[in-house]
C-alpha cells in the first residue's frame, strides 16, 4: 500500500474525531444563545393564553424550572437520541416537523445548487479562459451583483417578470393544493413521492413550482462559484503541464477543458460542498419569499411566535447538518486530491 493510500484511513479517522468537539461547540453555542435571550420562553410563547398555574406546569413539563447545568446536559442527551424537543406553541415534536418539512428544504437546496452549478461553472470557466477581456469583466460584474443582491428583492423582481410574461406559471408554494392532497406521503419529499406512484401530472406540477424559487436561490449562489472557478482556472493555466500541452500543439480549447479545467475543479470541491451545507441551512429568505413549506419558513414562524424551544431544535438540526455535510465534503476531497490528507 502506498503512503498516499495508506494515509486515507488515518485522515478519515482524524476528521471523524474532530467532528466531536466541533459538534459540542456548536450545540453549546445554540444552547447558551437561546438561554441568554430576555424573558421566559413559555411566557413569551403562550403567556397570554394560559393561567399562571398552567404556565408553571408547562415550564415543569419542558424542564425549564431546573438548574441551567441540568438543562444543558439534558439537552445534549436529547440531541444524541435525536430528540430535538417539543414546540411550546403547538406541542409538536420538532423531529416530526423535520420529517414532514425537511424534504421541501432539501429539494429547494438541491434544485438551487443545480442551477448555481449550471450557471457558475461555465461562466467561471469562460472568465478564466478570457482573463482581462470585456467578457471577463462582464462576468465578474455579474458575479458580484448576484452575490450581493438581496434574495427577497431578486425574488420579487422575478415574480413580477414571470407574472408579466407567463401569467399561468406558478409563483409560490411547492405544488397546487390538489397535488398535495392526492400525492401520498411516503418519503417526505413530494417530488419523489409523485414519481414513486407514477403520477406524472403531479410531477410536472411540482417541477413547475420548483423552477422559480430554485432558480432565484441558484442565481444568487452562482456568484460564489463563478469567482472560485475563474480564480482556479487562471492559476492552473499558469501550470507547467498546460504550457507543455500548448507546446505539443494541442488546441487551446482542449488545453482548457482537458488539462486546466479539470485540475481547477479540485480545490473548488471543498468550497462548493461547504456552500451546499450553508445553503441547506440558509434557505430561510427564499422559503419566506415564495411561501415554501420548508423548515426555514417554519423557523421564521416560530421566531415570530417566540417559541424558543422550536427555534433551538431547528437551529440544532441545521448545525448538525452543516457539520455532517462538511465531513462528507472533506472525505470526498481527500479521495480526489491526496495532497489534503494528513
């Protein structure tokens, strides 16, 4: 076994061990930040709906009358058992909420990322190939604008454009009420559920509802990918192997596609993967803009209702998702590029 291949298991083992303190720090921060918020969570959520005795009973049931250190260790133990608590406002287990609405957030994230890759990679490659030309300048300006533009404004502008050009195209929600009613819930992902029962009319309806919110979020994500791909294409174009390929008379287009571009994607994999994790946890404004029935929309509703237990559970879930996706990305990056291994 070579040294490079022999170091991969060690690298994976170290990354797995590093997940433990990383997860502990994230969970501790979530717990403390919500505990330092002013006011009592139960009173804030349902204080005007329950009598004082009922409020005390609700606090006791949630364990909020126990010492803070006891609450902390109970919280860590619950997370280990995948128990994210129970909402104060409607008494719903947060895990059930994740099961029913997590699929909508996941499909929005995946769809947005596909659009981001389809837009960002070709434009970044073109900008890197035509460095310091008007084409490069235009693409860079486009990338800056898409990265800096507020998503609610872009979403509103695209909605107005769609209403003007295609009045019958759906502009909000994940599907029509009829589709949501008739498609049986099996996986928690309505598109996959419709495919499993071969309901192609519903599949078409669901995909149409996905286009606008996924394109909006993907458009704003593409700015990061454009810059990453452009910078790495420029760097790889300076490599000795690229100059050697040119010296052999290989056409420039093939030099870029077969040599520079492939190697430029290697360092981009990590950042793209992390961006996916952040997109998964940061699709809140998109869901709010398009009335998307996902976890981000629910999180905003629970924040508005001052249901801190629900907020804690959802934020904890997002934090765990980001850490796990980061771990997977690191392992994939180590498989692609042995130089990153310890």
